[in-house]
C-alpha cells in the first residue's frame, strides 16, 4: 500500500514535469493519452471488476462529448453548466441503457450493449440539423475558467486534463478498494454465490454500469474540448472495440493497466497512421498477439516477470 | 415456531414434475437429513427454498415469515445460507478475500463506495477468527483454485457459516471426498452451533444419519417417509427404493 502511494506520487510528479521537456505536438499526444486513459479505466470498472463485457462503451463518451459540444456551440460556452451537463447526460443514458443491458449476461450482454450504442450512433449520424450528421460538430470552443491561464494554450489545457485524470484515478482506486468494489469482483467470480451471501447483485451491477458511464462521459467531455470537434465515429462500435482493446492490452482488472493500454494504443495509432492507412489491421494484429502472449495484459506480463501471481 | 416450513410445494419444469405436494417443517436448532435417489428432487427443493427457482405452487416460511416471493439475497439477509453440490467459490480470490466477502454480505457496509474495505477492522477480525476457528488460517492467502478439492469443500462450508445463519442448507457436502476428507467435513458439521437449523442432503447414509436428528425421504418428487433415524432405517419402503432391497 505504502509503495503504491509512493509510486503513484512519483508517476504524478513525472506527469507534472513532462511539459517542460516535450514539444507542443508531443504534449498534445500525451493529453490525448490521459483522456483515453480515463475512458479505458471507466470500461475496466465494468469488464475487469464487474465482469461485464460492454461493446457499446463509446455511447457514454460520445453522448457527453455531443452534449458539451452542442451546449458550448448553441447555448453558452459556460464550463460550469456544460461540463456537469455532459456528465449528467452520460449518467442518464447509462442508467437507461443499463435497465436493458443488465437483463442479459455474457455474449448477449455484449450484443445488446453494441446494439444500444449503435442506436446513438444512428441518431448522431441521421439527425443532421442537430448533430451535423457525418460532418460532426466542428469548432467547439474550449471553456474559459477565468483563470490567469487560457485553456486554449497546450500547457494549461494539459494541466486541466491532468487534474481530472488524477481525480478519476483517485476516485476509481477508492471505488475498487471499497466494499462495493470488492463485491463487484465477487460478482465477476460467482454471481450465484454472491446472491446467496446476501448481495443484491443486480443493484451492484447497475450502479457500476452508471459509474462507468459517468467516467466515460468525463473522458468525452475532456475530449471534445481537446479536439474541438466530435463526429459520429466517437459513438460507434469501432471506438468501443478499441476501448476494449486498451483495457485488455493493459490488463483488465488492474486499475492503471488500461490507462497504460490507452497510452500504447494512442501512441501506436499516431505513429503508424504516419506510414499507412490500414491502422485497424494493426489493431487486429495487436489483439491477436496480446491474447496469445499476454492474456493478462502488459501489467500481468510485468507482474509475471517479477514473480507475482496474477490478481 | 418452526424455523423453516415448506407447505405443499409443487414444481414443474416444462412437463416434468420435479416436486409434488412436498410439505415439511423443521424446528429451530433441529438437524434434518433429506435423502432419496438421484432425481428425487432434493436439490430442486433447496433451489426453491433459497429462491433460485420460483415454485409452481406452495409456500415457504422462514421463522413464520412468508418468503415464497422474496429474491435470493433478501432470504440470505433473513439468515438463510446454503452450500452447493458443485463448489461455487471465487476461483481467483484468496481464501481470506472470499471469507471477507461472505462476512461483508450481511454487514451494513456492504454497499459503501467511498471507503476502503481495509479500513473496516471488524470485517477483517471476523474473517480471520473464522479462518482460525475452522483451521484454515494457514490457507488464508492462497488462491482458492489452488486448494485441494477437500479444502475447497471446507471453504464452501465456511462461506455459508460466515454470516452465522439461522437456517443452513447443505447440499451433499461430502460428495466426491475421500473417506478421510469426509470425516473431517463431517466433524466440521458436527461442530456447527446448535442454534443453527440444518437441512442436509447427503448420499452417504452413514454420514447423513450420524449428523442429524430426523430424516425425510424424497422419492420421485414426493415425501415417501419421514421420521426418526431408526424408523427410517427399518422402513421397508425406504429400504426398497434406497437400499436396493431384493424385493424392490
């Protein structure tokens, strides 16, 4: 525990210091890694802890990004309204979808989360007057927090994201170590046993589903400010699937593994797209390699080398 | 008052009648064995009592309270616990973590999100004292799936015991165990608090009769006989179906 806090503090110190040595392009890549890290960790709460394989997690990321984008463009660019609204809508949509998805298990859960996600994608794609259809929402402004530093600058925006990243890691670390989080792991291992021990399994899964949706929404909020643009591709199955890959690559059921997985995927995508267009092909190859050689993800691989047993 | 009362229970799976008009009552602290050949409906009965299946007809009362329509977890909160014939454990968790989950299940903190479980000293203390009491302390930090089958059966019992249940259903606790392991599991059951009412499904007649006060025999979904151990031993109908008598 002590060593964990110490290594966490050291990692945070590095993240705080990094803008001093990175180019503005590299810093923007790092910002994107942190945002996608939050997204991957939110999915891990479902997949890694509760054992719920969602293939529609982009829905909550995308719906929050659209909410913030639309409010900032059409209503008012007010952080204190737009940002909470993004989280609220992501939470409301996951609360609604959860009612349907949690009636199923295993591969059926996978299919229904996929279908529900595609419904939102269809709306974003088809309702051109509201969402801009395929063209998405361009020129979403960054918020003005009345701070001495304008968030339009790369460095202040990086720190803005880092604050939320740190808060998200802290909150998720507490959740997975809490009685609730331990119960989720029990549900992943044996639902039947947990029921017989007195746990209202459905309620645990439902709350986890909503929490995961809200944290995904947080990532979507930050992303639309970062990117200044959101399109239906942030709601569709490909984006959901790459989030799953981030979690599995990093190590599902570990807290920071998925964030590392997200960083690797974002980095690789950026690097490889410079040389070829078949990025999705590379994603597929990575998936096969991870499944074959590191079924417990990168974190699992490192732990195994260090002689720890898997979690 | 009865601890558990089962009143005219009937259950059908499609066209197959698994239980038909089964009634039985168990007094607080009593130990009852439910015996009968494969397919007699014993495990189905347990699944209905714990709420995993809804009965087609009939009532279940726990200490006078009608629980027929309550979900599984609510019955557990009322003090009903069980083990499964096929071990239902947490394969990737350590024994201590598993017992902690069992202890936490009936604790008001079970739904807390904003505090580390490690900060609840009383949960850890209770889990550790259970492990010490039942001679599993040296296995506390082992991952469950790495335990021997016999030890897994002991953990299965321990999880059911952890909440100090008022009524405990044991579904073939010694199935698949060696004679030595069977003896140690039987010893464990004998040591259970006499406050706990126990219903025991057991194939091994000697083990079963040694542990209980009274016996109910199920055959083809019906109660064939019930009574004291001696009465059941000498009942010709029971002998015919259960002991495979020559005139069956």
